[in-house]
């Protein structure tokens, strides 16, 4: 069975990781700068390699994500793919963390809220926003005991 992990590209992953840590409360941040030998294969200057990122990982609400710098030119965002952070509404701690997360990012002034985080007609709670990098995020809460196994 395969696992699917979001792998994001930024012009500066180092900057993006700092943003996600401050605004989203990201944890377990790990970042590997480009090495001198790799710089040549990527066609980048060897100066300031400590600011580059060949690979990084971080965690938001328990979900692990990966990222790197975009070495192929400008990053562009589209809205055909959104990232959904789904939490178990039967887990009180997860519910508190999701509520606090959405409130924190909404109050940061750095996201465009497209749907307030609220109870929905299907019995779950959901909200949507686009971050300052143009990435669409959904926060969703549902009772996992009712999911089909």
C-alpha cells in the first residue's frame, strides 16, 4: 500500500517553514540545505547555500508534509489541489487543536478565509483558507467511528 505525502515547492522553503512555524504552529521542522556538489547540478551559485533547501519536512496538526525550494524558476499556484487536514471529532484534544489552529491562522491576517470553520450540513465541521503562498487548505473534523472501514 502506498502512502501519499504533500510535497510543496517554494522560492524559499526556509522562509515558508518560518511562516508555518509562526502562523500555523508547525512542529518537527527538519531542513536540509543544498550542498556544494548539489549546487552545480541544480545550476545555482554556491553563495548562501545555508538559505537554500533541497528537502524539508514539517508537521501541522499531526500531518506530515514535505517541501523544497523550486529550482526550476518561479513558483505559481493553482487551486486544483487543496490540502485537507482531517481530525477525529470524537477526540477532544484533536478538536481543541483544530479549533485553535483555524482561529490562529484566521487571526494572523496572512490568509484568505474562503469558508469559516463551522458545522456543515453533513455533520462535520469544515473551513477553508488560502495561505500567503497561494496554497489552499481545508480543516475538517468528522467522527472517525462512522467512517467505513
